[in-house]
């Protein structure tokens, strides 16, 4: 747990006058589950988007596995080993569940100039994709169009799709929101298993019970600033965090 | 009866050529949601490039390959320098850019090759048949063979290969496709290359079929193919191909039999309006 996989140094992301991220720094160690929490509009998803290459940070430095990655495009980040899910689930609606996963398994093919390995490699790819689907419990729906699946299944499909990239780091953007109780338990189990298989995880979560339960450490963002960092116990007791969540109402501190 | 069959065969050939031109447009619309009007200009350039290479080398194979390469390059140029920078604007902005490209390229052809109709005196190396008294000329069989081959190849590429899967993924959600390791800008470029290369084939076929190559030969296809992708169901490649073939046959039969004193293109558009009144979402278009 000592080797650093992902590090952000003074990363800022400005949109016009809005400082969505303001000099945020934190590290994620190999094999760790790091939770990113904070009130709405705190900059959590923006943080994900700078890490996964959707945005080029206004300033600051991001390193992944020792390589400087800020400003690289998303497909390069995926190739380096960052898989992600999305806050609002976005499967490829007209592709089958199976093809949704296979798309993400094409990495070695997409690297070539003409990105086509042809169809002859499909069987091993197919088996691999089916393996992932069985991990998340979607084998029976493999040939369905992904657009027809209910939310709980889609959240698990997104997880399978991100895992198909064979990532070293998994970014989970509110993978638990909108799920029923049993589904949350199932998803938690999946995340734990994923970590046990050696994949580090950075997760955004609104459900405090889930975030506290899963994460080894937490980073709290508020209005683009890093407010606190520490173990779930420390964060739970931190007065600033409580204030950010509950507001400054009254003169008595909730600590 | 024999006249009817001959008309059918001609109509099918015209439809097949329409299909080849429309294909590129449907592919581009599917991936970028842009009406690629300048595609018709690429088709014109394809005919000219093919003719130029054919006149200097007398090799039809070289002409086809050279013209396909040149058009693929031209298509990517338009994508990189006109459409991609304009993608962040509302769709009419790239459309205006596209119309500008169409006109500019047409004028360029006129300046380089002159405003005259040039002839394309090539023999297509395909056999001619006689079945039951009906002659299928070598030109006709070439049109059938080549378009069937191209359509089959494209169907295999889009449905059976990783490239096709990447193309479908990119057309459904470009941002997600990128997160899954697909270099979506490259996939867009590849789509333009394929569409433009097919347009080059269509340009050469038309040049030989009518023995005519002229600067504004893309004008009618420009708006006809637009209507065709709407009739086929926007973004649906099979729909566009089906609409193109049907239109070719309908045009030819209406002219041969109905005896309506209207020009061919007017009939084509009347037929399309009728289809759209009956199925506003297009022949094979689903909800989007």
C-alpha cells in the first residue's frame, strides 16, 4: 500500500470564472479504495474528467503510474489503464450487452493504424467478455440490446465494460445511486472483489454509508477546494466536513 | 414484357449507383450528424481523377485505385479542416461549410478541366450476358458486380470486424467510445476515407455508364442523396441503400411507362415526398 499509482499536484480546472477545481492535490496508492466525497457542485466529477482525460487541467500536474498524463486524450488514458463508469449511465444503446463489453476489449486492435483485427480473433474476445458478464451476473442478458436494460443492470454493465479495459485504476462515478438495497449490497461486493483482484479504485459516492464502508481513505472536496483527507473515522469527526455538509446554520458547531 | 425487364435492369443499375453515392453520406451522418453535402463534390472529383489517370496510363485498375486514394485523402481533408473545427457549433454551421466546399470544389474542377463534358471511353472488363433474349451489357454487369461487391465488403466491415464495432460505438456515443480506448477522431477519419473512396468508385462508374464527366455532375446527386438518406431513415445505412435502389427503379419505370411530361428528377422527388408522407421516420428509420 505504499507505491503511489495516481497523484494530483495542485490541479486546477477553471471554466471561465468558475474554479471547478482549485489546486487540488492528493495521492492514490496501489491497491487502495479512495473515496471522493463532497456536496453537490464540489468538483468531484470535474476531478474525474481531468484524471480520465476528458478535460485538460488549467494548471497542475497529474501522474499515473509515474507518467505525466494531464492533457492526454481519453483513449490514451484508457490504454494506460484507467477504466471508468459514468454518473448518468451511458451504455451504447443499440449494441447488445455483449458487444458493449467487447467494444472495450478492442484496445489492442484500436492501436493499429487501421484498427481492425478482423473477425477471426472474436472467439477468445467473446469468451473473455462472457467471463466479465458472468462476474457481474449479466450472462443471461448478453444478447439483449443494452438500451432496454433497467438501471441496476446498466450500472453493473458499466462496471463490466470498464473492467474489460483491463485497467489498473477504476474510476466509479456514483455507481450506487438509484439502486435498490439488494443491488447496492451486490455492487459493494463487486467493488470489493475488484479491489482484491489488484485493481485500485477511486470512487465518487453520495451515499455516505457506502462511501465510508468501502473506502480506505476519503478526500473531501467543497467548492473546488480540498477540504480534508483521511480515514473514514477521521473524516466523520472533522468539523469542517460536517459544516460543509450541514451548512453554517446557527452558532453552535455540530462537532 | 421484355421492355419492362430491360427497364428494370437499367433502373437497378441506376439505383445501385445512387446507393454507392448515398452510402458515404449515410455513414457520415451516422457518426457526426452532419449533412455532408460536399460528398457529391468528392464524387465529381472521383470521376475526374479516374479519367485523368485513365487517360495517362490507359489502365482502368490504376484509375480506380488512384481515384479512391485521392478521394479518401480529400474526404479526410474536409473532415479535419472543415467539419471537425465546426462540430461545436449548431448543425447548420457545418452544413454551410459543406455547401461552400461543394461549390468551391465544383468551381475548381471547372477551372482545372474546363466547363465541357468530357467523355470517359473506358471498357469495363466485365462479361455481357444474354438471358432469355434480354441483353445485359458489360457496363450493366460491371455496375451490378462492383456495387454488390462494395456493399458486401462494407457490410462485413461494419458488422463483423473490430473496426466496425468501433465505428458503431463511436456513432452512438463518441465520448464513451473514447473512454473505452477508441480514438474516435481517427474512427471519424476512417469513416470519411471509406465513404469518399466509395464515392470515387461511383464517380468512375457514372462517368463510364453515361460516358460523361463534367463539373456539375455532382449537383443533382447532392440533393438527391440528401433526400435519400431522409427517406431511408436518417443514420440508417441499410435504409439509405434500400431507398437508393428503389428510387433508381421507380424513376426509370415512371419515365418508361407513366409518360408524365415531367423531368426525371421531379418524379424522383415526388416519389420521395410520397414515401415521407406515408412513413415520416423513413423506410428503415427507428425512433432516435
